[in-house]
């Protein structure tokens, strides 16, 4: 998986850690110093990355989002997608004329790469598999006549590698040889020879496909909408393949996947919304939100960031760190919790194991163990919105060291779904607290 390209899209679980908060506490809002709508994201590692948006806005961080520097790309129009090769070299697709802007010095200076001189062109996805070799999707607004252009010399020259009357939205390259693009005609355009040739195959559904992410050359996801009734899309599906796009199956319905990012075949994120038809040639999507799956796309839970902004892009440069961006200059960073270590690098009061066995028995049974320095132990369970549905505190003297068990009798009226269970303990020789966590699926 190419962790350098976290383009706009769509890890690690969003686990509830701060007991007093109802929003997702592991997500911290960043100060962007702009009100522009943001969406394109590309990170080189957990600390260094770029975000692009409307009005030519390019933001850069070198310290994991603690500070963001606004760069001048010399463009007053929308910057659609970004791919950073290293801290100096990055390529950005634009909404005007289908051009690509490039910087070779970390954003200090920029050059405009003319892919095709047509003012009616509009750029979408961009992806580079090496410093010189890359691809950009360019089409005619509104949503037709797209081409995939390729370059082998860093953007000096471009050649049309694939042409279609449909609209192509986004690209995903799990490796340098295999690439996938989504089409408005319900097809997926694929290359298996590093972009030399591209072929289109049908998903079996007439969807306007947008979001795409491939975990590897065989396993991937696409999302789209189709079927208009009373001015609204009625078919909203997420599709999955395990054979490189030869066949597709529907794994979920009900949310529009605009951009996606999967950490593995089970855990993934998407930016989606409610898609509404505006006219016969155009559509818009509202209520953009960030959602998470832990079961390969079958079920999705909304991550509550505690803001009203639309979320347009998501990127995880590692399993422990992720970023999202959206309207009003909104940027959030996810930081996975880490265990607090005591003297001689030994855990203070943290359980070495939490086993959750609940479904079918009407109870949540937590087995845990404590070190000799453990103080009071607190247990909590949260729903996906961050609301606490159960709490229990056990005194350290009653809990005892070694293996212990606590049981919570599940209420049959609790709705089925995913819950987060946390165990926190204060060490007797430390003011710091340690926390262990597990996700549990409850089915009454």
C-alpha cells in the first residue's frame, strides 16, 4: 500500500478515550488560518503533508498539524487533488483548464504544466507512482468526456492513455503496476501494466461511481449512486471485489462514498453524504460526514467531530495518525492513544488483557489483569456517538492483582450495534492513568 498518497480520500479505530466528551476525543481540530473549502490531502509520513482547496489554497505542515503554513500556488481557482512525492516534489490537479501545478522546492515556487489546452477542461484525481511517472483525470463539465493522461517525464509531456464519454472521478494505485479509476457509467477502469493500457469493466450496476480504494491488487471498494426517483438518487451502494475487479458484490447501501481510505480489508473510512439530483446534468451532495467501518464495509458508524462543517477528504499516513479536511478551513487530526509506561518501562495498573464475550448470553464479560501498583479500576462502555451507556468503578484492593472479571448485564432494549469498552486504572505511584480498550458488537 502506498502510504505516501492519501489523496483526499477514504486508520485505526476511533476509540472513545476521554470519558467526559461526547465527540470523538481522539480527533483534535487544527488551526488552518483559512476559511477555504479543503479536500485534497497527501501525507509523506505522520508529520509532513499537504492539503489543498478552493481559491488556490495549499497548506503545508511539517510538525503533524501543530502549525500549518499557507503556500501560494499562483492559482486563484480550485485545487482538486494533490500527490506529494517527497517534502519538495508535489503535483496538484486544478479545476480550471485541466492544468497541473507542480512544485519542486516544497511549495516555494510553482510551475503550470499544460496537460491539454482547453479552458473547458476540469481536473479530478492525480496520482504519481514515481517522481516522474504519473496520471491525471481530466473531463468536461458537467461530468462527461473524461481522459486519463499519463506522463513519464515529470509532467513536461502528457499523453492520453484512456478516453471515454463518461466521467472519471478518482484513482487508486495499490502498487505501481495496478491502477483503478471510477466511472460515471458504472464501470471501473483498470490498468495492470503501469498505465500503458487501460480497460473498462462493468460492476453490474448502473451507478455514478466516485469513491475508490484498493487495499491491494485484488481487494478493493467503490461507491456510487444511481436510480433517480422524485429528484433523488434511490440506489446508494458500496461495492467490493476480491479478484481485482472481475466481479463485484454489494456490501452496504445507504451512504454515498465520495472518497475512501482503508487501513486493511476490515477497517476503513469514507467521506460521504446524501446525494440529491439538482438537474438533468448536474448533482450535488449534502451533509458530508466522516464514517468508519470495522467489518469490511458491511456496517458504518459516523464519527462525530463536534462541528457542522462538511468533511471532504480523509487520509491516514499510518494506522495511528489520520487527517480529515473540509469546509470553512476545517482540519482534524486523529492520534491513537498510547499506553502510559511507568518505571523500568513496566505498565502501571493497565490490564494486560480485556476479553469481551457478550452476544447471545445477555451479558458483557470483561476479563482483565492488573499489576501490583494498580489503584482503582474504572470501566465504561460508549455507543458510536460517544455517549456513555455503562460505568463501573472497582477499588484496587477489591480488584486485586492478577486475573479478574467484571460482568455487565446487557439491557435487551439497548440497540444492536458497535460499542467501545474502556478500562482505566490509576497507578498507586503515579498520577498518570492508563487505559485499555476493546470494540464489542452487541446483538440483543
